[in-house]
DNA sequence: AGAATAGTGTCTTTAAGACAATATGGC
DNA sequence: GCCATATTGTCTTAAAGACACTATTCT
C-alpha cells in the first residue's frame, strides 16, 4: 500500500492556508467524512515516478500545472492505516491562490482551504491517518526555509511588488519584517527582475517585479533574524 | 516493492567515506556483483516503521546502535529496478569509524568504505540501481547542512578536541576553516561541553569536549562563508 | 631552549536591525 | 497641496574572515 500525499499551501485571506479534501463516505474506506491532505495511490500505469504522481494529483485537485513542488519525506508504519502496513510519500507545494481552480474529485466529496494558525502548526480539526503529523512537518519545513530562501515568492502571482513579497514573508513567518533590510536582501541576492510596469495602489504606485527563476528558490547567505 | 537504503558516512583515512556492500551473485538478483548502498526490503513483521527498518539495517551492517540518522528522501519509478515499479526510502547516517564493526551479511558478499572525492559527489564505480543518484543527494544534503549545523560532530567519537572537530568540518566541506572564527562559532552556539581531561598531542595538550546533545544537531544563525 | 600545536586577540568586512528621510501618484 | 504608500539612506550591531600573537607541554 503505497500512496502520495500533498500539503498544498497558498495565501488565502491574508493568511497561510493548506488545501484539505474530505474523505469519501463509501463503506470500507477508512476515516469516512474526515478531512485529509489530498493524495492517493500511485498509478503504476500512468505515473512514471513519484513526482509525476504528485504533479498529477495536484493538477487533478487544483488545475495548477507547474507549482513549486518539493519532496517532504515519507511516513510508513503499521498503525497509520487501519488496513495494515502502509507508506506515503509526502510532497509540499506552493502556489498562488489566483491560479487555482478548485475541483472536487471522484474520491473527494469536498475541498477547502484551512488557515494555518500564526502561533502553531495545528489545524482546528483532526485529520485522517497521520496527516496532522505530515502537515506539521510541512509547516515546519516551510517556516524553517522561509528564513533563508525565497520560497514565499512562489505563493504570489507571476508579477508582484516588493511590498507584496514582503507581506508573503510576514504571513509565513508570523512576524513583521523590516522593510529596508528586506529590500537589500532581495536585491543583492538577485531574486527578482524589475518589470517596466507598475501597480496602482491609491498612493505612490509600486514597481512590479517577477522571479528571475520560476523553478528554483534562492538561498540567502544568512537567516532573517538569527535564532537567539 | 518497497525498500529502505542507507548512505552511511564516516571519516576514514582523513576523508569522507560512504559504506558500500556488494550485491549477491545469486541468479535472479539484479546487479549481481555490483557495489550498492546497504539496504533491503521492509520486514513488515519486524519493522514497526521506516526508521526502525533503517536502524535495523544499520545495526546489521555496522553494529552501531544509535548514530545520527536522518531521512533523505524517496526514489520511486518503473525503471530503477529491472523487476518493475519500485520505491526506496533513503536515510543517511553519520557515525564515528572507531565505533564500527563491519559485518558482511547474508545478502552482501563484501563490505567496504569508498572515499568521496573532495571536488565531486561521484564515487569511482557504477553503483547498482539508482544508488549513484541517492548517494549524490546524500552528499549534497550533508555538504549543505555542514554550512549551518553541527553535523560533523557526529562523525567523531564521543570525546574529541576542537581541532579534531574543525578537521571534520574541513573534510566534509573540502576547504580550510579559520580557527578563531570556528571556535567562537562553536562556543557561542553552545554545541559542546568541556571535559576535565585533555588529550596529549606531542606538543601542548588539547582540551577534550563532548556534545551537549548526542541526538540533535545545532543550527547556527549563519552559514560558514556566504555563497557569493 | 626550541619545536609544535593549542588557544586568544585585534581589526576588517558583510549584511541585518532600527529608524528616519525622501519620492511619487491620486485625490 | 495633502495623504498614503513606495523607496532610499544612515547609523548601529552581530558574527564571520584574516592574521597575528600568546600559552603550554614534550623533547
């Protein structure tokens, strides 16, 4: 029993959110009606490899084709699924919420975004299987990497302002970021390239930028604020 | 077909080395006689979970019970094993070479250490399956984490001098480290605790230290030398 | 005493934190 | 011109790099 599960993150209503699907009520299915991370069995006929499987499930749920996708780890033991020893390969994805077309699939009664609390990695509800553990690991990985990478940029649409990028960092980190230091950091690391257009904001318009590389994150030489 | 494979690192003859085992020659076995990372099928009767499986295999090969062990990732596709779609869960382990009792097992004709080149992640030989990819990923992970963690300390025996610790860093990083900055870094992060004994060196004896925490690595606030 | 390695001090450099000042477009 | 937000500048601070100096034990 080998599956792939996804922690799909986006910024919804100015906070970090993860996509959850509801387990089917069919008899024989474990955790009927519970919320869970999207995922499912590998289709050895269709999926060339694990990443292909993850991409397929992401596409089926969100319609998004090329998000930031990173392997998170694997969870396997004899307790996590009542049907016996099972293993899942977890991935986490970052995408812009405006690119998403939510789709309830055959195996998922409903789909929704669940906000991640600023203070904790806990979601309000009990998730199916060990998905709470997987989600906690995904949030932890994301929160760690935010400190020294450009990951939050993948939560934004293709074109964005530096203020929006800074806001994405603040949402993921759960704390304010100093504007001037932030801009030097982004600039000297060569994360973005300036576009010719600006975005109207009601006051002084903001310069638009886009990522130089939509595929790989940039690693900064230091973390944001050194852990004590 | 689900397996667990291990990249077991140690310092041997003053260079970073990984443990390889030779594949059996039995008919029906893929890659007969090739060198490979130690590993094998999960035993659902004996292994409570993936880590337990990794620990068991590590113990069987080296006799080491409690090394530093970290999940590396999983590799799965329909090409990596000629017998069909297969998945492996890779772990990497760090241990002191003086704690090791090498043991050729039932499923491994021979065992040996292979040095990792300073300049590349390549091992001289062709490894079985996709183990060259897995090893490359393990070396990359290790080389990345060395820059901001105390991982090299797990390559040393329980008691060590700061010079030995510095040498372990240099071996993994493949470049010299500045002594004074290194010591301030280790000291201010509270990585080690001073023992009362010293080690004779032929000249001024060196103070002995041990890790404050033999289980978890310490994360430094900055990398060693910022990537350009 | 001299050799050799252990351990410390000083100065420079890099990039972040704090905070203030300036710039610009809409109204 | 006024307001609000964008953008830039200045000063301070933390920790690494470079390199020199001191300390201690053995021969």
